[in-house]
């Protein structure tokens, strides 16, 4: 998939600088940045969904002590 984006000048300058320092292409750096940020956004979305489910009574929580006891992690 090809994608065209317009970067602010300061972001483009930083990207060019990092590419020159690392010997990586700008495309490589952009893909890595998007992947990392998508991971964070996916984690945030999942956490928000779980919190919403807990508040709505759709799911219950388990204390850390119960998890330790339930799975024999207490040593």
C-alpha cells in the first residue's frame, strides 16, 4: 500500500536527521514509528474497553492475591 502524508517541517527535519544518523531510510523509520504507536493505541483501546466493561458490570475483576493463590504462584 502506498500512502502519501504531509509532515510538518520540524518533524521532517528530525526524520531526515535520524535517517542520516542511523543509515536507515525514512520509510523504515516511519514504519517503525507507526508500528510502535499502533501497539500503544491498541493497548489503550483494549484497556478502555475492559474498564468500560467493568464499570457496566459486564465483567469482574480478580485481586492479585486471588490470582497468586489460584495459580499457585505463592512460592
